[in-house]
């Protein structure tokens, strides 16, 4: 019984950790794309920057939550 609970907990933690890593990588890609688009001039580039900001905002919030929970886990 205990080994089943431990295995289930470990697999859930691993899945959540991999989801966080994917989210962070997507955030990094979007930030790089935003910087590249903002270096160009033109209305098309500015529209792209605004669209990327829409995707970046929730990922920054998720990143903050991931960092918060990791710090809480460390301090326990």
C-alpha cells in the first residue's frame, strides 16, 4: 500500500516538473522572439510584439508560481 502511494506521488511530481520545464522553455522562446521582433521597425513587427506579449503574460505568472512553490518546498 505504501509503495503504491509513493510511486503515485513520485509520478505526479515528475509530471508536474516536466510541465513546468516545458512552460519555462516556451516562455524563453517567446521572450527571444519578442526581442527579435522589437528590434525591427514596422507595423507588422509591432503587431507581432503585442501578440507575443499576450502569450508571455500568463507564462510569467505561471513561472512565478513555479518558483514560489519550489521555494516553499525547499523551506519545508
